[in-house]
């Protein structure tokens, strides 16, 4: 039996699909957020401090809050994933299950297309959730993390978790995509999302002197969003923020300041 049939086959109930999806998303989340936490907040806490965008660490209570909401988010993601798979099995989306149904070139092209779709979806839903009539219900919980840790990556109110998980059915509706291809999109997502919430800037200083600054987003960009509450709405790329004029005016100077800090002398 194919691995996707084992996880999401027609023989499974909705509850089983929800459970399997929650476990799968949870393993990925705790693996990458856990690695980031161990490296940035334990092993290299002192050595990397000069690259800490906000030069202090969140309190234990803040981290516990982020973890609590993240656990709730994982359950909601699992339910939304199961709902999308169920709809796909019933023929309501363009998701396909046999690799032979589309070319190998499209398999990889669909990953790239879905990443672009997700970046666009995130930017506009993110801006919408900042509307004063929606913010308290959808986005306030995430902004409780004014100095985020890696565990803030999935620290959402239930309503926002539903919106964030909405990218799965959206992608499955607008393009043919194999579950394995979407899995690669979600692998990209969790790596980029956790990196953006680590609180450390890992890009080189010369980035802002090249055309890459118009394309790539950075942890500084997203941490400033948590810190300032406005501007810097993008996820993977800096394209929509530049097109719409929503980059924070101090973004590039803040990036330069963070990446120009001297490396502390090694202790004897």
C-alpha cells in the first residue's frame, strides 16, 4: 500500500485523518522549532547575542504561552488538513494522488507556484487581520509575542489558525498538486517561519547592497513587525511589502545596524 494511502486513504475516518495530520505537522514543527530553540537559546545563546535583533530574551511565561497556543494550532491544522484531504478524495479539488497523473516537471513547478501563492495569501490575509475590527479576534494572540522565540511560529488564536491553514484548500483548489509536493511546500514554510521567529538575523550584511533585498524577506523584517505592530506584512519574500509601500521605514537601517554589530571577543 502506498504511503499516502496509509496516512490519508479512503479507508480512514475523518477523525483518523485529523489525528495523522496533527501528528505529522507536530513532528515537523517540534523538530525545527526545537532545533532553533536549542541552538539560539541554549547552545549559542552567548556567542550569537550580537545577532539577536532585540538584545534580550523572552520570559519563561511568554515561551509557555507560545507553546500552549502552538499545541492548539497543531490540532486545528490537523482538522483543516483532514477536511482538505476528504474533499480531495471526493473530487472537489485538483489534488492528485498518482505521480504519473502529471509530469515530473510539473511536480516541482507546483511546489514553486504554491510557495508564491502562499506568500501572496499570507500578505493579504495578514494585512486584513490587522484591521481594527478583526485584530482582537484573529491576530492579537500572535502579537503578544513582541520579542518572539521560535515557538511563536505557530502561536495563533484559533481563528487565525484556521486562516493560516486555509492555504492548504486554496492551493488544492487552484492547481493540481500532489500531497508530496505540498509536503515540500510545508517543509519550506516551517523552516522559513521558524527562522523568521528565532529573533536572530542570519543573513549577511551585504544583502541590503544587492538586488536580493527586493526579493528575500529577513528575520529582522518580521521581528520588527512584532515589535512595531505595523508594516512588514510579508512572509517569504519582500515583494508585496515593496510594491504596496508597507515596509517599515527603518527596516533597512535596522538590518544594517544588527548585522554591523561587532562579534564579541572570545572569553578566556
